[in-house]
C-alpha cells in the first residue's frame, strides 16, 4: 500500500507567489536561470539553483553554492516572503495548459515506499546528479522541489479532488509560458479520507524526477542512521511529491539529433535504413509521427517517414515494443555506431515541447546531420515497464506541463 502524510508546508505569501514560482532546477542551465531570475530577488531559482548568484565560472557543486541556497531561503523567511502553515495539510495542485487540466495531490511520500518498491521507477539515475541533489537537501534540510508521481486513477480520489477545486484556489496565476497554476490547501476531514484511499493503491510511479526522488530517499536513510532511535513519524522519513492520476497526464515526444552518418553518404544511409523500415520521402514540410512504430526523419533539408517493418519490434516485450528501442536497435547501434545513449557525445535529445522546428534548426545549422522525431510513449507503457521491473532507455519521456518550484516546501526539521 502507498503511504502518504500531511505536513505543515512552507509557502510563499499570496501576493508574491507569481514572483517566487520558478521552473525546475534541471530544465535550465546556469545562464538561462540567471536570465530568468534577473531583476527578481524573490525567484525560487536563488534557492534551487544558487550558482546564479556567483560569477560565471564558479563550480556549481562547491560547498558555498549549497550554503548560499540555504541562506537565500532563510532570507525569504525573514523577509516574510514565505510562511509556514499552522496545521498539517495536503494540497491540491492543478496545472492547465492548452485547455487541458491535471490535478495532483501534494503530500509527503514515505521513504520506506521508495526502498520497498511501492514507489516504482522506470529510469536509471546518475550518481553525480544524485549526489548534487543530496547535498542540496542535506544542507538546506528541506525538500525544496517536489517530485512528479503518478498513481492509477481512482474514482473516489477524483471525487474528493473535484469537490476541493470547485472552490476558489489560494494561488492562481499564469506563468510566462502560458500555463495556469492553482493551489488549494486541505486541512479538514478530507485529509484522512485521501490518506486512506492511497493505502488502497498497490503502487505509485515516478513520472518525472528520478534523481530528486533518489536523493530525498537517501537523505532520509542517512538521517535515520544518524538518529537510531527514530520513531518513523519524523519529517525525514518522508519527502515532497505531487501525485497525479495517470489518466490526466500527458507525455510528449522526446526526439533525437545525431552529429554525423558514421562515414556513410546520404544514399548509403538511406539504403541501410531499408533493412528495418519502409522509407517514404515527404519533402521539405515537417513530418510528425501519428502512431507507434512510425518515425519522422530530417536529413539535408528533407523529411522522411520511416515505418518499422514487422519483426523489428516485440509487442510482448514492454521494452522491445518501445519506439526508442526500435530506433536504437535498427539505426543508432548497427548503422550509426551509437551504443551508449548516456555517454556518446554524437547524439543529443530534444524535448518535443520545442517543436519539430528545433530539429530542423539543429540540422540546418550543420551542428547536427540527421534528426529523428518519435511518437510519444504512453502512460500505460510507462506503468507496464515499471511494474515489470524493467528500465526505460535514457531520455524516453518528457512530461508537460512542468511543475513550478517554490509553491510548497517540505521541511525536514
């Protein structure tokens, strides 16, 4: 069963929330974050990406970086930008993009659920990125950014959430990217009802934020070791997560661009593709895949449609059926000699939110030679893989809209 807990959230005052709320730390590089926070001392980027307060060239993993993040948050508290709820609460966080809404339950998720695999994962994590977020959590003693979880949709929870969001939200603002963000605090009789409904769930799923999830759980484990007489109720036994019903979530495409054709001419490359695909030339107009096992390819100013031939995928294998797997096994590995997607510098990944024009831009500039547009993975595929204990290939899922950081914080003190 899934265990969640209400907590006394640290939150921005209402008239500052639109200034505080920031994009997650890992979707912006340092220069982008500096630009986004410029002229806004209340931006939460000063907490989750504090290297922006240092001169260019500063090591982003130096001890003083993490300390500055903690100091910046303490300043927010002292200046009255943030306050702490007096009652333990759950929160409902609704995001609306392009007319579609998704409502998540903000709660403290149990560290035990992570280690017992009640919280299921579908991606590997990198030790260096885990260590970075561990230091941030440990120095600040808080979960500054929530992780993005999914759960199998339940009518009972839908009904409770629908009743809550029928009333005016405490926070309601539209961010610069056009996404509307709303938040409700819940501290009445519905709290135990929500918690008891979660206890009926066999599992929850990490949708986005595997490194933050791992880091939060590992910090909790460290603090348990340092406090051997812990009761289990301490805040460090939990971490901040937003739980969305799976049927409200939208995974968009996560595309690939490659620097060269591994010594092949255009004609040789197209001929090699015919071993695994039906290749159709589309022309200069963009081609976006419309179904599974169909790919768009952009090469030398021309778009092609690639349709995977039968036998190149296995519908009974949750990994083998994925289009990212087909692309790797039929093109990247045997033709382009790209075997390790995590380390090979000849390949890069482009979130579908940037559009196909970003693929054209990267190729037309001669930075890259060829681009591949993929059909997005479904939530059911993600759940099937996580349930099977398998791991998705790198850079498979891209969720939109993204959670904003700084709306609710979970203190470990």
